[in-house]
C-alpha cells in the first residue's frame, strides 16, 4: 500500500504548484502516484538484474478548495500532512497564515472530542470500566485544544493515543512543513523560512525549504540539466527526494526490500515493526502464515549478486517472529499455507 500524503495549506501558498512538481504533471483531479527515489533500490537492481523494479510509492493529494469541513475531512484521510507556507511574493506572513490554518484543524478536533465526551460521560455514569480512562484522556485533549494547541504538542503515551484514535484527530497527524520560498532566497529561504522552521520545531516536525515553481520547471529538464541548475542554487537533491525523506521521518517509516529475478521492490513499513507485520505489507496472508525471515543487507546482496548465492554460502540471517525489521533490510519471507 502506498503512503497517503495530503498537501495542505493556506490559499496562495503554492500547494497546487508543489503538487504538480511532485507528480511531474501526471496527477489527475488532484491525485497522483509518486515513485520515491532510493539509490539502494537501483544498486540492488543492477546487481540482481530483475525483470521488474518497483519503488516505494506515495499517493499525493492536493487539497481541493472548499469549506473548512471539507478541508478537514480531506486531511483526515492522509497518513502524513505536508503543510505548505508562502515564503515568496510581497510581505510573506507564513507563520500567521499557517497558524490561522492550524486553528481550523484545532476547532475541528475540539468539536469531535466534545461529541465523544458526551457519549463517554454516559458510559462512565453507567459504570463502564474502560470509559473512565477514555474520559480522562478526552478531558486532557479538550483542555489542550481549548487553548488553541494541536494535539501533536500534547504529551501522550501509546495507550492514550490509541484511546484518542476513535475521534480521528487531524491535529495528531504527523506533518512535514514546506517553506515555499522565492528563488533568490534559496537554499535557506531567508527570514520567512526561519519562521516556518520555528513552527515545525514546536511539534518536532521536519521542515524543508524549496521553490515549488523552480521544482516544477526542473521537472521538465534532463537529469544532467536538473543537477546543474540545482547546483547553481546551492541545492543538492530534488524537492521530491527531500519531501519523501521527511515524510518517512515524520510518519515513523522505514524501507525494506525484496529482491529476486522476477522483481526487486521497496516496501514502506512502520519503524520497529515485527517481521510478521512487515510480511503483511506484501500480502495479508503472509502475516498470518509467517514462519521465518531470511535477512541480509543491501551491501551484502550487491556483493553476492543474489539471495540464492547468500543462502548457499550460509550468509543469510534467520530471524523469527520477534525480529524487528530495520531500514535497508533485504528480506525473504518464509510463509506456510
């Protein structure tokens, strides 16, 4: 399954331009599938020479214009929010504009929490044991939201987060901040971008500086020309590459690989996922019928040329159900029926 990313932000921030740049103009109706660049996948493909190479993918959506309720409903469906701020043009006020947009999300969550509190209060009065814990965390969330604060800035343990999941809180979504800067302010973005970085730091979110307009123009050039123009602006990586890495960081994701003659493929997976859960990313039955995982690294597989060669040399690690898959692992899952 691809990672779902929603591009959100105030009107005039350039989010639609960024959407077009990320999807290289191939998106339709505000939705596009984007291949995530990963040099490790290319190294594996050169070594294994498979029939097919499949990168990890991100499903990118550009928030459509509409009411606050429509924008919030759209954001709720995403795994990660990419929040775009205008750091170009006359008198940019990225912090104020983002805070106004964030308040819409806070108010939406507050309404959801208050509705749920009404139901849980009845369950508490009825003596339902589980309702007490939920009521406590909802009260914490309500007080935080009443103060105009995102739930991302509220300290919660895993159990409390799970109790809040029932209200589908949009301000608990992981976020990536993008300072959409004027070309002449690259690569740092100047004072407007600094303000965006400060906002991101409050919720411990990654922040990126780019020019969406420039990225869209670069997408129309040959790779060598892209690299030359980026270098002239002091940029050493594409906007897509930087946003993808930030989405992985914010979303708590890693990438593992499968590699054989039919296909070399990159798979997004939650960080610290147990091997059966990671196997379930390939097919849901794999999690249920997991037996063991045969694991190596990209470097070892590239050196050997194939999983079969490593297996014959006894160099594949055998891992069981408690193994936590790591970023960059190359895995062959053994499953039953």
